[in-house]
């Protein structure tokens, strides 16, 4: 709400704006007075009028300079009222004095009196007292002159009175209009101040949001790198073990390790997509997925946790097995199911958690998939079923069980990316437990039936590599465990691998020896991978050497990171944890280039 300071400044500005017209009017009256009455009368009028206006100017400027001073509004009001009364009274007395001294100028004096009455009434007034001070003296003078004229009849006196009242009435309306104008100006000033404050706050919030977003990006990049690096070793060594002959019991354990590691990697990728999810940009990686097999693998991996909790886990598949093979994003589907299953296990004190999956052919040839997780927990109130899918929103049981409240928000984003829908409904009560059913539905294209098994394809790629010219590969990697993993992987391919520990050693090695391919880590001491890449490309341009294939091998794989690598001259990016098929494809491409 506006304070007295705003009103004081508004009125002070309006008083200041009236000065030019009033001073010109006074100067004109002084000139006419000097011409008709002589310099004495003119000087008297000029001294009093200009002196009072000089005093009023000082009052106005003081109010404009210090509107917030204690008592400033009261002093301004009293001062302007007093000066207005002085101006109007001097005008009236001056006219009466001239009329008494030189009555032959009565017509001129009547015009001057009427003009002063109108101008005084219509000028700026901060209060009703100021308005009365401006109109009372000239009105009284007009009635005195009219009453003391021998030829003045009652009708003339009434006409003069009506004229004065008419001027006062019209000017009163003008004063009210001025008052409303000032109030509008004050309201506009206050609104402008609020908008400026809101704009300043918005700018502050925007800057804070940018800082928070940058901090979040740095945090996610750090998490991505720090988690992917050990996960790269775990999954890489698992793949090495899977490639060796093992007793069946050990092979099953290694397969479960690989499944669990793959799920962890996909969950990591999904969790790191939170920045894209917040902006509504969720990418889909469509590939053939056996949804039934993924559900069975999830249940197998989580079986130990289920047993620890003393619960039972059931899986029910409805539909033909081949209808579960569809083109979809494996990570998104797993993310939804694992979050649902994790919540169900946390919230079910005893009993059975059930996974139900249906695959039904649709009329357009696609497959309708309906996945549900049934728990025997406290259930979700109807009025809370939409809210729990918002980021950081949790019910009391969820908060008690732990978690950040992001899981279901990620599920919703993944379901939307899949073109589907998700939600929760009440389950049939069992053993006194209310229970809930978390569901997701989406439609996918059927995947083509595989003609060659993935393992056979991998062995074919390995055979193609072994049959080709032996590749010389340089790998720059500062982490000892990752270097050991690379040595084991390349040993399986029978390729010539040279390992260095930083970007500077990689640049020196490329300058001194011949290589067919370079795998370059990004975050390394002495010289990082991007600097080394730029140095190699610059040396190629300077010496005319053929372009050497260089692929970045890194855990930093955000879109902006990949764009930076490619801009620096990379031929591709291999993400950590290393995916053997992707590595084989890069090696095969390099081998074919050498053979050509």
C-alpha cells in the first residue's frame, strides 16, 4: 500500500508544474498595472506576488528533496495553505485598494478579480482548506464591490453571487478530479515499485536457479564419472569371466552379476536424466526387448532381497511369449518396474508382492503392454494418487521408509516418454492390509524375430577381428583398474595394445609410433583427453599426417560433453562402463580401414 511519501511527491510535482503559467500571469498583470496605474501599484503587486511564489517554490523543492522526512507532509500542507491564503488575500486587497483609489478602472478590476478567482480556484490544492483559501478572498471582494455600487440592483448582486458560486462549483469538480489524478499517479508509482521489486526478485531467482542448475550439472557429472568408473571395472571383468569356460554353477552366478550390473547401469542412466526430465526432453533408445525376460531377470536379481525381508515374490505373465518381444526402451521399462518393486518391498510388512504383465496384440498390429506391481502395504488415499508422482512428494509411509521422493517422478517421465500412462489404484484387501496396485500401460511395435543369437554375433565379430590385420591400439587411461580391464579385453581379441597414463604421454606416443586407433580417456592428470585430442589434430594438420581414428573412452557422457568431444575432433565416443558390442564395432571399423 502506498505511504504519505508518495502523495507528498505527487503533489509537490504538480505544484512545481503550475509555476510557469502562474509566473507568466503575474508578470502580465504587473505590466498592465504599470501601464494603467503607474510603477507604484505595479511594484506593490510584483513584490508581494513574486515574494510569496518564491516562498512557495522553496516549500515545494524541500518537499521534493526530502519527502520522507518526519512531519514532511504536514509541513508541506500547512505551508501551501498559508501561501495560498496569502496570495489570494493580497490579490483581493490589491483590487479593493485600487478600486477605492481609482474607481474609473472598475471594469478592468472586475476582469482581474474574475480571472484571479478562476485561476486561484483551478490551481493545484493539496487540501480543502487550500481550496477555500484560494476562493474565499476574491469571492468576498467581488461581493463587496457589487454591494457598494450605487447602480447595483438586487438582480445584479444575485447574478454576481451566482457567477462566483458557478466558478467555485466548477473548480470544486476540478479539485476532485485533480485529487483522483494524484491518487492514480500514486497507485501507478506503487505498482511500478512492486513490478520493479518483482523484476529484481525474478532476476535474483533466475541467477540463483542458474547457479543451482550449474551446481547440479557439476554434481551429476561428478556422480556419473565416479560411479561409472568402478562400475566399468565390475561389468568389464564380468564380461571377461563370461567369456571363459566355467562350471555351470559359477556361470549362473556370473550371469546374475552381469544382469545386476546392467540393471544398475540403466538405473544410473535414468537417474542422471533428471535434468532432461525437468525440461521435458527425454530421449528414447528403441531396441528389441523381451519384456517377459526382463521381468524374470528383475525378479531373479531381487529374489535375495525379497527373502531377506521375509516376503514372497510372484511373477505372472499373461499373453503369448512372442508378444512380449517389442521395440521399446529397455532402460525406461526397467526403471519403472524396479522403482515400483522397490517401493512395494519397502511398504509391505508381510505377505506377497506380485508382478503381473499382460501383452495383447492391438488392432493396428502393435502390442499393448500392461505392467502392474501389487503390494500389501498401507495403500494410497484417493486424493493423494496424483501428488505422489510429483518430484519430492511423499506420503508419511514413504518418508519413513526413506528415499528422496524422485522415484515415482522418474517413472512418470519414463511412461510419458514411452507414450503411455501410469497410476495407482487400491488393491483387494488381504490379511487386513489395504494394498496398492501401481500400473503402467504403453503400446509398442513388435520387434523382428532374431535370426542370429547375440552371443553368436559377438563371436563372429571376434573372429573377424582375429582374422584381420593385427591392430595397434593406443589407450590413454589413468585409472589402474581400468588399464587392467582394457588389457584383459584386448587379450581376448588378440590385438596389440599400448597403454599410457595421461594425455601428454598419448601425444608423445602418437608422434613416435604408428597406431591404427586411439582410445582416449577424458579426465586425466598432466593433460586431459580433450587437450590431447586437440594437440594430435593440430599436429596432423601441421605435418600432413593421415587422420588417426580417435574415440573418447569416458564416463562423462552428457550431451554437452559429447558435443564438446566431437567439436574437438573425436571420431566417436565409447561410454563407460564399456559395452563389448560397442567396443567390437569400433575395433572392427578400424580393422576394416586398415585392411582397405
